C-alpha cells in the first residue's frame, strides 16, 4: 500500500530558528513530490520536486528530494511567526492523477 | 480571476439528510478531486475525476457520491449513509501535465 509519512507531527520553535521538516514515502511508480503550506484554510503550493538532488528555493524556504532513500526535506531558515502553519507533503504516481498526502507537520513559531 | 471556488463556506446537515457541496474551476484543468480533512489526519481522498463523465473512488468513498458532467464542475454529495460527515472538505484540480494541484477555499460541514 502506498504511503507518505511526515515527521515530526508538530514542532514549536522561536523566531529566527531554522527548522527541517521530513517527508518519507513508499509508493509504486513515483512521479513527483509536492509541498504545501496550510494556514487555517486551503493549502497553498510551495514546491514540486521530481529529480534527486535538485534543490528548490523560494526566499527562506528550500526543499530537496532523495529518490534513492525515498524522502524529501523542507527547510525554513530565520523562521517568522507567519511561518506558523501545517506543512503538507504529497506524492504523485505515474499512470494516475492521484496524490497521496502525509498527515502534515504542525509548525508553531513563537515571537 | 482564475481559480477554484467552493460553496458554501459552511454547511449544516440534519440527520438523514443528503447535502451537496459545490466545486467549480475556470483553470481549464482536466482533473478534479475531493478530499476530506479531519484534525490530525491530513488529507484523505474521497473521489477524483480525470475527464468529464468519468470518476474513480478514492480511499474513503463510502457515503459520498460525485458527478462530472462538465469539465468545470465536480459536485460532491454527502449522503445519509455517511455517519460521521463533520469535517473540512477541500476540492482541488490539476492540469493535464499533473505538475501540481490547486485547492479551493474549502467547505466546513457540521452536523446538527
């Protein structure tokens, strides 16, 4: 059975800290991995990763995929209170439009 | 403005009642999805549709039904057979290249 596991489930840090969120997966015919940020309503898209070792960056956020070890990490540097959210990881498989979501990591950044 | 709209924002259901959640997109996306989100459980797939007049069950389809008569629309009916419908329902769509998935604002369903 395909599955996506995120860790930690929750995390509390102080402003300025750096955090690393993990997403591991076991799926048949991996196609892509997506990261989302969810703040009380609809998830907003952050990154899509398809190839190993290529880092995607957007400001203080970055993500990398390891297709050999079957995981991805999302890094947030110099965290701010506005980074407080649930971060979701989803994996898409070839031959289908389905995405499998992890349970998410709830991040709280304290001022 | 391109995007995905869901209505209503909040919906109250009485026991034994069927209710329908609306989802419309003007992104010209081929695929559309319905997810259910409960606290601490991430997103669980209810149904998805890759093309008009075709749809597939997801992981938790029991008690739900859908239709895809138009490319832009993918309504979800929560039937009386769904015994625990209280949740946040998210509709999403993705283009043919499946590069990503965009979400609507969600509908929160509560049982009276």
